[in-house]
C-alpha cells in the first residue's frame, strides 16, 4: 500500500534524510555537507511510503518568490513504480496551491527526460553541481490551472 505524508517546519525529517542519504550520499557520492542545508528547515517535504517503509521523497523551497523543487529521490529498489512521478506531481501541486505561477528545479541531466514528461522545460546551459551535470528546468501552470 502506498501512502504519503507532508512534513513542514519543525517536523521530524529523519525518513526524508534516510532516503536522501541512500540515494545522494551513498549511491551518487554527494558529500553530506552539500546534501543537507539550511533550506530543509523551511521547506515543504513529502515522503512516500510503501507498506509503511519510507521509499521516496522530495522538497519544495519557497524563497524570494521563487518555487524550487529539489532533493527528489527514490530508493533504487523502488524505482520503476512511478513513485518519483508521484513525488514531483505532489510538489508541483503544492507550489501552485501556494500561489506559484511557475515551478523550477535543478535536474540532473541523466533524468532530464523524466522531468520533460512531467511538463518541465529546460533553460540555460548545463552546469556542475556536487560533481553531477545539471540543467535548470521550469514548469508553468497552464491556463486551466492544472499542473499535469
């Protein structure tokens, strides 16, 4: 059974951190000091559970009028089950519900196509972040107010 939970300021982020540690620190070799940051304290986090096991996560940071998705991760053994899709759609919906006109993310180029399928459009040049090639992407709310 798939369930989801929103976490906000002051709530226990240990489930989100556990997933991010597995995916970013252990699997992708991102230094821990780069993976965790001050933005976690004010971000909206979503955690997806399969049979009460935390398996996917992501966050929405709202800063300076910009809505930025990030730290989207699915444990390797749970990939291919559309859980990343679920996380992104929930984060995008939350952003638009909070008043966003558009939502941004810094996508790893190896998953750029995944985000394009969800309506994100790349812009700018690729760049390196934590030793991994990235591209900025944006999704604008459509005229009907749906996020895809």
